[in-house]
């Protein structure tokens, strides 16, 4: 860190001081063919054998998305092609498939059970066998567009929907279990609490569910720019912990909160902050908010962080931005590292012509060797994106 950084207070250090970039190495783990995949999702699942599982929002024979596996040697396997019209299938799978306690992969999708549906939950074997449509959402009863899933110790799955939930509903929190099926726990209705949640839930050390919503006013005079909340698993005890203010906190939180090894929550906002390009923040169980980094959109910085954060093997936070970087375009994106003290390093800037593609999307997935995996929405020369590996 330069001596000039010591002229600033601790809060400004987190915003203005960046480390010199180390020699990070980025390589392509898989490049998607145009018909094989469109819009590869991030938040890949890594299993104990080193395999990676991921989804593409569209593409495949039915153009409704795919679930795939990358073996440790890089071999690609198409495990499932989703369908818009089948009453026993889902469509447009979301990011973040998870390995559940039953040894199967579980995930959520924007559609399911045929045409004009509102979302679905599905499960499938790790070898691609035994696909099952577990639940189908309805706009009034359970909401629309489910998030990635969280499984608790009793085997139940929790998540949120972005919209719906009955009259005046602007999203829901739901639970799924084998015994009770799909149940709406609460409906988000008032901007004074939270509306239009956009990411999955995080289980706190206290057993409560923590999440964020894309909207929710912070006061009678402030904008409608996001909420951080918590709630008990039975739906009681809802608390709005923070109303985001654009200049102070950033605007429009996105991605699941990360419960890091230090016991604190970490998250991102896509816009706002002191420099306008989004923020990375820490929120403690005691209720203290700290702005760790403000994005400016500069070539050495980036803008619009998306998909939340991952904690690497070194304890630092890693994430991606959708915009910014040195690649010669406003929307190429970057990969960054943020130490828990707020020291920021841009690890990679994407380029529209490089083999890794550009526009990285959603959370990175760490591996035990210190590397991290992610995906880009677009490949070079108009191809369909990649899965990449970065070694900080």
C-alpha cells in the first residue's frame, strides 16, 4: 500500500486504496458451442470429486436450458435438456444448483410443468439419471421466479421468489419438504419492509434466515433502493435490519449474502455508493454496517458487481463485475479480490476478443487448491460463453 493511503481515514482507505495487481492466471475450462448453451449461469456446484455442475438459462435441443457436468479432466457431459412444454419438466434453470443431503442435485427454474408456469424445483442424480419435477409454483399461491435453494439441517429447502404471492404480493419466502410439499412462508408486500427479493437466503449461525431485497425504502425521504432482512425458519420474527441508501450503502443489493469464516456477512450492491458503480459491504450480527469498497467504473476498478461473493482458500473475498475493466468496452467485466480489511485488487479484465469471453455472471466457486471457477455470458466473436478458472 502506498504511503499516500495513510493520509485517509479508515473508511476512505476501503474506498480509495488498491493494491498493485499480482500475476493472476486465467484459463478456459470449457467453451460452449452456440446451440449447446446460451447465457451460462454462475454459482457452479463443485463436488468432492472435483466435478463442476452448472446450468445454462437457455439452449439445448429444446432451447429451454441445460444442466451440465465438467469432469476434473475437463470432459463435458450434457446431463439434462429442459423443456418448455413438458408437464414433467422445468425450463430456464437458474444459477446455483446444489448437492442436497439425499445425494442428488437440486435446483430452481423460472418455468416448469408446461407452458405459462411461474417456476419450479427439480432434482436429478449426479450422473444425470432420475430427473424429477418436485414442485411447480403459481403466481398467487407461492410466487413467481424462485431463487437458488438453501437446505437446512432438517432436510427442508428454503428460497425466495422475486414476484407474486397473492394480492399485493411482491415476492415470497417459501419452504419445500418431502412431507409438506411447497409452502409459502410469508409474502413480501410493503416497501417499508422489503419487496422484489432477487437472491437466495443465507443461514446464519443463530439459525435465522438472512436475505436481501432489490427494493425497500430506507426512510420516508430516501429512495426505494434495497433491504437486508432476517426471519425465523417458521416465518415469525421478521426484522428489516437495513434500508439501503444509495450514497451511503449502495443501491440494489444482489446475490446471496456470504457468511464468512469471521462470522460476519458480506454482500454487494450493483449500483450507487460514493463513486456510483456499486459497493462491497460487511454487516455484522451485532448490526454494524461497513463499506469495504466503492466501485468507480475506472479501468482498474470495474462497476456493477453481481452475484455475490465467495471466500477463497486464503480467506479473502472474490467477486466479479459485469461492467468496467481495461478491455475496451463498457461491459466486458472484471474479476477482483478484496481482503477483509478492504484492500482491493483487480485480478483480471475481460476482453471481447479473448478466449475466455466477457461479461462474467454470478458468484465464483472456490476450489481447495486456491483457484476459483466462474462463467461468462458471451464468448469471443459472438460465441456462447465459457467456464473459466482463475488462479489469484
